[in-house]
């Protein structure tokens, strides 16, 4: 009987140890994203409103250009337009997504640094970012925006945005199987 009790205790302790060592889903996501640092990937427009003229028929490239411990910056190049950078930051046990928009001279656009923070640890392959109050203050129409990133290692990275309660939906899918040449630095970057 004592032997069975000791065995049950050992199993319980080892189970708790394994659970404590299992990284959270957002930690797995962050780690997989950091593995892409320095690489660039071509994208395709998977979904967009019918009247979209910004992304349709343009060359789309993401470049995981800058990776720090708690911040990853990913310039998103649309044709010749190098104004956009996705900035992901780890804060406490959440990830924050910001959209850094710049003019050719490097000055911030009047609509910049909008986005949101994850509200949970998410999933290893998906993190969701509902619009935060800073975004609502900057772009009132974006109050119901939800951005999300799907990251399937070795397969694809997909950037998505849905404006809840409307038909507004964008999805851009990047092929992680075939890296491309890194683009020029985005506007405003000093390398």
C-alpha cells in the first residue's frame, strides 16, 4: 500500500513538473516568430474588399528585420511603398501589435501606432489583437477592428484584419517555405 502511495505521489509530482515546463502558447508563438529574424517572404492577397486599390496587384513582402528580446519589427513592403512596419512587443504575459506608419522622409504619419494587445495567451499558431483605446482615439472607425496573425512554422505567416459588424476583411498570406531577398530599409529606419 505504501509503495502504491509513493508511486502515485511521484506520478503527480512529475506531471506537475512537465506542466510547469510547458511554455505558454504565446511564448511558443514568439519563439517561432524570432526564428524568422533576418528573413523576408513574399505574400499574396488572400482576401480584400472588392474596391481595394492599396494591395491588389502589388508585390507584397514582409521582412522580419529587427528582433530584440521583447520587440520584433516587421516591415511590410507594398510595391514601392516602404511606409509600414508591424511592431510586436511582449508586455507581461501578453503581446502588443502596433502599426508604425512613416512618410518617405521618415516622419511619422498622422495615423500611426494603432493596434491592440492580446487578451489571453492565445494559441501557439494564432495571436489575436482587438483594437485598444489608443486605436479608438486615433481612428474612431476602427473601434471594432480585430487583427490576428497566424504563424504555421515552415508553412505560412498570415496577417489578417476584420472590422467586426462589417464586411471589411483583409488577409495577406506569406509563404515561409521560400525566403526572398531582403528589401530596402523601410522609411524612417536608420541602420
